């Protein structure tokens, strides 16, 4: 997710003054799509050259899963995990750019004078969305694990699109939300990261998280309540810390941001160099 977010930022940063023009934005989207296709669906050499040869990249993305020793390619896990979402971020760029037209479409449906025609139009859109969702469920979601993994990158946008359409189609639904989801949605990044470090335990060094962290042996539900409470508390705590660091390190002025990030980089490099004096290479 972080990697694709950086790519989105870079794509929009380059010639950012053209981001209001549809042709320019869709040219960027088309270019990112082609590059993504080449990296993940093109010759394997391209993927290995980017993530395995460029200095510093292999150290960031290489991984050996002790539970799957049959995978000798240290970039297999990164290729698989990142490949599952390799297109949905591009779809997200399209949807973000077209949100205005989507709102206009919903407003036109709401503005139909005749009540019967208005509900007929909404029903038609709902039936179409449900039909598309049904086809996705039948031909994609019902597949076995490995077959589904193969089609997921190309079909994951379907249920998301169906949800967005149905969620916004009727004003009573559009105007309501679940408080719990909105509350926890503030810390999705933190909970995503902390689940591997606080909430769950792994199968060993570099292992995969499989079971709940055990603080009190033999008391499963007590463990679940305690670890979940600490997990959620620390997630919100980290959210506020990150927000404070963001304001301190990334101010509005681009020049100030560059200076602070430069100073942080120098400090980080100094700490990294000093570590060799204490623990060696």
C-alpha cells in the first residue's frame, strides 16, 4: 500500500499544474497502467531488475518465509502480495477524478420530478449493479483459493464499485453510516501494522501471524479482550503521534519540508553509521 501510494504521489506531482485537465490525468493513468502491466504481467526480468537489482530495493522487499521453503525466490512474497492490489490503486485514481461526475449523476436521479420515474431509474441502476455483482460472485468469488488469487487483481474493483453505487443510490442510506466503522476507520493504517506486532504472534522468525497473542495461558477470551484493548489503544496513540510528527516534519511550505527531511536524513545516516561502531556490520 505504501509503495503504490508513493507511485500515485509521484504520478500526480509530475506536471501537477495539469492535474485539472482530463486528458493530462488520463494520460498519467494510462502510463501508470502500462508500467504496472509491464512490471507484473510482462517478462519476469523486468520485476527482478527493479526490485532485485536497483541498489537498496532488494533489501527492502526480499523475504524468506520459513513456512514455505519451496519458494527459493526471495522476491516471490513481494510479487504475490503487491501483485494482488496492482490495479486497484489505478482504479482509485480514476474514481477520485470522476467523483464529481458520479455526484452529478446521483443528483440527476434525485432530481427526477416524477416519483415513479425516479424510483424506476434507481431500481434499474440497482438491478444492473446487483447483476454485475452476482456475475462477479459466481465467476470469481466462488473460485478456489489459488484460482481466485489469479483473477483477484483484475476483478477486485467490481464489488467495490457495486458497493459505492448501492451505498449512494438512495438518500436515506447515503445519509447514514455506522459509527463504529467511522471510529475505527481513523486508525486503519495503525491497526493494519500493529496486528503483526501487538495483537497476534508469528510462527517464528520471519514467520506469518497465525494465532492470537497469549498473555494468560488457558484463558482464550480473556486474552482476546486484553490484547484487543491494548491493540486499539496503542493504534489510536500512534495515530496522534504520527499526526504530530507530520505537522512537525511536513509543514505547508515545500522549502521548509525539504530542509527538515534533509536534516532527518542526515541524522538517520549518522545514527546508522554510528551503529557500526557499537555492533559492527
